């Protein structure tokens, strides 16, 4: 996606950490702090301003944590399909502005 810089949080892939919405439980984290809050703090520490996810539970839990932490002006949660659509809209506008072509597959020989 144009303009995208992928920044991974520490707890990813094999060390992936659930937002808590799906019922995942990890004993190494304190029981008095919600996983969504932990994940938002982790994301903020990376310097990112967008969190991408494909999980509807994450969208809800992370948005609730953003409100709880009072950081609505610092970070947002987006479904990866929203980001993909945004990149296509950007490309469409850029192509039309640059050479008045559409995104028709025939014109791009896709």
C-alpha cells in the first residue's frame, strides 16, 4: 500500500498477544489491566498513529482502550480492509490526476 510503513509491536507473530475480546488469557500480565489497554500502550510506544487489524474483537476492544486512556487524538484503529480501500482510493485519484486514466484492468494490463 502506498505510503505505508509497517511497524510491529513487540508481542507479534509467535509472541502474539490477544486484545482480550476473544477470551484469550495470559498469566504473565497483571489481572487488573485489560489487554486492550496493554496493546494500546504497546502501540503508542512504537510511535505509530494507526493500528491495523482484521479482528472485529480487536477493533472494539482497542477503541474502548483508546477512549479509556484518553488518547483519541494520538492513535486510531483501522480494519485492514479500510486501509486497502484507502490505498485504492488514493491510487485512483493519483492516476486520474497524473494521466487521466481509469483503473480499468485493460488499461493497466493486469
